[in-house]
């Protein structure tokens, strides 16, 4: 008899989400009976997507996955009140549905953030005696403090206590890095209760070679590409400072920034102020097109500001960069750097250290083609053996099967 898994996640396709339809579809393929309980799609714009209409409940089947959509307050702006209403409303409707109307599952998988999903899952667990796997993608309240989403220390303390309550009342905690696991242990969570399952990337989109071949116009230059969001957390001023030094040294290097974010316009102005002719900004492209830019680069940059939280964070672009097979320039301290060191897929530099960044670029530039090709191959191999979707999905499946037998 198939193990029934209820995936409780506030965000699901067609919203941009990590463990969405691809994950649910793989579980069905492995023989699980899967029901997704989610909201009506409104992220990240805060408005219900075209083609959807808010109603009491909507059920559909997508590729064998049962999807149940429940009403919520659509919001994703700067308003803290709107964000709280968004989180709380889905927690309330999913709790009512999970307690009274859902077919009793063998296992509940709850995706965090937001924390309210964990609260709902824990209450359903208590009344329906169903084990819960809690997948922690953001370490609250640390992330809330680091990103500035909430600055009220009293409120953050309350969030911390609620997190501790959820951790005690779920059966398994899954985290994305060894640092997350260490922090949870320091906060009193038993080590045997925690599993580390690294995130995978959107493999079909990133590694696809169906799109037309692409190359940068100045092919004689060494292209260092940063792809993704450009916000405060990425601290990309340091990269522009490094570009200025490399330009003064007449190094044949071009930094390419691909994507959007709140810092883009300011960074462009700074590049003009510095008279940088070795920096290019490209607009965000669909995920299906990102791969061709990654493959066209000579090295791929990961950069975050210095913050204790980021030492235990592995930016999702790390996996994508490894999967596509290009040398990494890792400017994030901690767990992300450890992955590069363990795999041998690139060069590690200190976060927000301009001299270190310049030195790292020069190291890659001075490496031979064979040396860079070896880094590329090591990255692909490490991703395939340790971080890939097939590896991660199998680990989750094994956890679900074990818990369903209890």
C-alpha cells in the first residue's frame, strides 16, 4: 500500500518555489500518494495570479499530484502587517483543512518559511497522530534580523520561542547545511532528530543545452559572472572595488552581473562613477535561459556580506554553478566555502575583502585551461554525487518511509 504524504507548503507552482511540483512529481514516481496543500498563487507580487480566482477550496490533479488550494490574504510588500496576515491566513485555513477535511496521511512534510506552516503542521500532528518532517530553509529569527524584515527584539524573541516549540513538536528536522544543524543542536534540538539534505538546483533548466549557443561579445576577455538577486545581502560594492583595481592593473577581466534587485541602479551608478569598462549589467532572464549565460562564463561568482548567518548558509546558486560545470569564485565564508574546498571546484576568497577577491580572480585568470577544466569536472561530479535532485529526493523518500512505519 502506498505511503500517503501531505506536502504542506504555502508556495507552490506556478509560484517560484524550490520544492514544488518537480519534488511532488518525483515522490509520486517513487510510489507515494501525494497531496499538496497550498495557497492560491500570489508570490512574489502579492496579487492572485491570472487564471486563478480566490475561493473556499480548489482541487486539481497535476501529473498524478493532488493539489488542494486554500484561501489566504494575498500580500508580499514591505508592510509587516500584510506579511503577517498572509502567513497567518494560510496557517488558519490549512489547519482547518488538515484537521477536518484532509484524508489522513502517513507523513506530513512541512516547508519553512514561514514559521506559521510549522505551527499548523504541529497542531495537526497532535490531533491526528501523524509524524511531521519539518524542512527548514531559513533559520528564523536569524534571517528576519539579518534581512531587516523585523527589527523589534521583543518580537524576534517571541519568534525564537515559537520556533523552539515547533522543533520540539515535530518528528524530524531537515536542514540545508551542517551549520544549520550545529545551530539547532546549540539551541537544544537533539542531534539524532536532524538530517542534513543539501538543496539541489533546477537541473532541467540550468543544464539544458537545447537553447542556441551563446558567447559574450569580447571573447578574448576572462568573464566572471554573478547571476541572481542583487540586494543588500550580496554586498556587491566589494566586487566593483575589485573590478576597479583589476582595471588599473590592465587585467583582461570582465565582471558580468545578470539579474535584478534593489541595488542594481545604485551599482550601475557606482560603475559609471568609477569609469569601469570591465563591468556589464544584464537584465534578469527566465530560468530556462540562465544556463547559457553560466556556460558562457569562465568563472562564476558567489558573494554575500559578512554575517554570522551567512556562514551557515549555502546560496542556491552554488549548486547551479557546480551543476553547470564552471570554476567557482566563492566569496562566502563558512559552509559554502567548505563545499568548494571539499569538491576542489574553484577558488575561495574572503567575503567583502577586496584584496582577497582580486587575488582570487587573478588566480583563476593565471590558471591553465586544463586546471580550470579540472575544477569544472570536479564541480559537476561533486554535485551529481552529493547535491543532485535524485540524491536529495531519495533521502526524503527514505525518511518518509521510516516515519510511516512508526
